[in-house]
C-alpha cells in the first residue's frame, strides 16, 4: 500500500490510470493526489532534478508553500518538503503519482550503495512523516521500472508491482468489445447480422492494445463518415469497411511503428522478437509453432545478433525474456517462449522482411549504455 510500481509497454494507458487516480483522490476531503512526470529530469544530477520536480508539483497544487529561493542541494529541498507536509493541518493522505520514470530508474539502477538515491531518500521521508501524513508512492514506467521492481536489493524490493497488459481475459475482451461498439453505436454505426465478429478482428489487428484500438476506430470513423454521404443512421459496418481501413492509408504502418517503440527500448528485445518471428514463419510453413527455449534463444542471439549480446551473462537472457513478457511482446508456455500472438510476427513484416531486419540490426552498433544485470568485463 505504501509503494506501488506500474509498468508495461507503451500505449497501454499508464498515464491515463494515474490521471484517474488523481481525480478520484482529489475529490475526497483530507486526501490529495499529485500526478507529475519526471521524464525531463537531468540524468547528470537525477536526485536533485527529481526532488525539484516533486517540489514544483506540490507547490503548483498549493500543497506546500514555495521557498524564497530554490537551493542548489537536493537535501535542502527534501527537508523543506518534509517540513511543509508535517505542518499541514488538513492533509492526512497524499498520493505521489510519478509518471515517465524510466530514465530516472536507469540512473537509480546504476547507483552504488553509498550513492545518493532519489527513491531511497523519498521512501525515508515518507517513513519519517507517517504519523502526520500518510504518503503513498506510485512509479510508472517501462523496462527500467520493471527491472527496478525485479531487483530485491533495490528500494522497490518491497513494492507492489502491477503490470499493465493488453486485453486478454474474458472480462478484458468484453471491455475491449464495448470500447469499440459503444462509441460507434452512439454515432449511428452498428455491426449488423453476419458482422458480429468484426470487432474481434479489430482487436486482433490492434494486438489487443486499447490505445491501438482507439487509433483504428478513429480511422474507421473517418472512412465511414466519408462514405456515409446522405445516408441516415443506423449505418451498418461491413467487412469491406475494415478492408478499406486496413488496406488504404498508413494505419498498419503506424500501428507497427508504435509497437516497435517497445522493442527499441533495448535492441536485444528487437533481435529476440525478430528471431521468434523468423522461427514462427519457418514453423508455420511446416504446420506447427512451438517457439524456443531460453537456451535456444541464447544460441540464436549469439549466432545472429552481432555484438549486441557481447558480455551477456547466463542469467541475463532469462531476465530479458521476463522483461519482454512484462512488456507483452512474448509469453512463456512451459519452458518455451513464443510471440504473444501471430499478429506480432505480422507487425514485424513478412518472412523476407524479418530476415532482412535481422541482418540490418546485427550490423548496427550496440547500445552505448550497459543494462542492469549485464556481466561486466575489465
């Protein structure tokens, strides 16, 4: 309850969820929630930058009073924030909803135990004022936030991690169907007899991502309005309408580009995805698809991945695969890993394009920054 960590791929609604929490908490007397981003924090002095962002967010909501002059040391900012929160007579509970935390978490992951830490110093402040004000922290981010939550020795070791995923359960599927059908019906567009499965097709093409579904439906509405002319509602959506949306314009390319934002977080994610897509195309041609074990993936990566996997220790592959599961790119079935669904292979391209991409990325230079958990060499 004191520390929550929200992670998942891009475009899954992390920011929207934090914004909703802020609205709901601020409607309750004695409770406040502050939603702010730390994506612009200077990584060269991240502890000071993060405390500065927190201070400014609290001042902008009139939760604390401003200082006459902002000090140059983060400790002084932290002490002022602590003092002001303790002084407040009306504030009994405070949510700090810290969004876009991935760059900040990358800095925290590389700290030595003796280095100053924003997360550690913030947690210590929260504990020290608990008798005056209950402060709950929520950090939201991508792969570095997931890595931080997985590290038992980090300040997130006792946190409650929550992974946002695309629609997957039966209840999720009903929510996804409502996301498609209700707004369209309100505009007079219906899925008529014989077209009841079309919303499921939309969800599948969009890889079950809510934000992608909204993007698809926006293009669909534009198409329907152009084709509507003087027809009065109800107007029934047909398979030809979906064909037109998918085959004309840049929708599928835009969906692919946005999906690849997750893979570009770490070039190794992209290589593993391409390898699994290559295996998918080969296996499907032979009538089956079983994916690969982690050791098989390691062998392919070292054979096809260029320098991207230099100095990658034995346990790092498992960590990378776990992160990719949390980012909803792959899933584990028994002791094997497969793409979460066949549309991911299609988003990467056809079989020929996948092979070309593997060759291209193998020639590219590896990421300059080393990743947490990677084996170091002298």
